[in-house]
């Protein structure tokens, strides 16, 4: 009988731990990092947050934080590499897109590995397929199979560097390079052309004088920004950019919220939330000031919602004003 009671007690303890709510209102100390720039965030299946800078990878459970240590991390952090995206494609494996390649970290075994088949090519972002990863790299669009390490180059650049990529609601694939905004076919069309050994059609839409990042929201509005200006345009069903508007402002990152809302991260000016209606028209704004810089989160897959925005603010131990 006493063993049965003990078993019930252990079950209760485990259930209590597993059901513990993550308190995102607790703050991550800035002393944890060697610099103030947080470049990527993601959340695992248990609700724990993973935070990256150019010098550290940290797990935050709402109460305490743990700096990830282990063999292989020196490859990523010794050269002050930039981390662009963190993503969990399975409960145990964290993928890291960085300026020095693609890495995987098994959170159960603590095994950290660089995907050597890709070399040290810059991986800006990634997207999950059925059994492959679609990588937006500086040299083009790559289909990568983690199990076999097989690499298929769906779209390659010779004399240009790919900076950013986005998909519209019609499946069209857009990429910005250091010179141009290009429109490509859908990923499925690129895969079909690759299988047949055919060249995919590429349309040049705009010419850039500086590196631009791009993002397409749920209303099929494209956002294009660099250190000097922000441009928006609606993507038509025919793949054309319509109703283009530009303004002079230095944007470091843009994040999409729920209900069509957007956060603009402005260097030196804090952050601005744009509340938009169903047509994409801004109906209200809110300014959020932070003392620490929130670096480019264009590829961060963390879902901020209005009710959880206090975590986004408190993350920096900042004094906020409205």
C-alpha cells in the first residue's frame, strides 16, 4: 500500500511540473549576454523560450535561465557569428540558421552539430517541408535532407548574394539580393524544374542600391526595408506590386502580430505597433520604448500576440513609456 501511495505522489509531482505555466512576465537579465542584441527567439513544445545572440544560446523557463554549453558551440560563437533564426522542427531538435552555416542542437542529448555539407555558407532562414528543409542561403534556395545530408540547389546565384526571401498568398517566391528584387516560381515549380533539369524563369521587379529585407504579410502586402527607408506594396494575383508607398525611416526588424497587426523596430526610436483593419489600413499606433536593442528578428518564429506583448517588453528589463 505504501508503494502505491508513493507512486501516486510521484505521478502528482510529475503532473505538477509538466502543467506548470511559463511565466513570461519574469525578465531575462541583460547581464547574461556579452552584448545587448538579441537576434533570434523561438519556443519549444514545453513552452520554454530559446534566446540567441552572437555570443550565447540560452533557455528560459519563465523562472530561470540556462546558458547552453557543450562541444561544438565554439564553432558558432568563437567568431561572433550572427544568428538569424531558431526553429524547432521536432520536439528534440533545435535548428540554428547563422552567418557561418546551419547547425542542429539535440536538447535531450546536448549534441551540437554543424551541417557540414553546406559548409560555412550564410543561412538566412529555413522552412520545413515533408522530409526536407528549404534554406534561404546567401548563394540561393537549397533543399536539404537532414537524414541523408543530400543537398539540391533549386535556385543559385553567381554574382549576387541573396539577402531575404518570402512567399505570397498565391505561392510565388520572392527574393531580395544585394542588387535586385526577384520574383521566382513557387517552390513546387522549382522542384519540378530541378527534377527535369530545366532552368526556372526569373523576373526582375526592382533594382536596389542597398541590401533590403522583405516580408509578405497575411494581406499579401510586401514590406521592403533597409537602413534608410521602408516601402510597402500589395502583391497582385498576377505577381505585380501595386499601390507602392515609401517613407524615410531606419528599420531594424518587422514582426507580424495577430489580427493583421505589425511591429516596426526602429533604430534609436523604440518600437511602434501598427494596428490595422482587414484592408491593411493603419487605424491606431502604439509606441514601445526599450533601452536595449532588439536586433533583426525578420526570421524569428515566435508568435507575439497582444496579450503576451508584456513579455516582449519585459525581456529587456526596460523602462517603457507610452
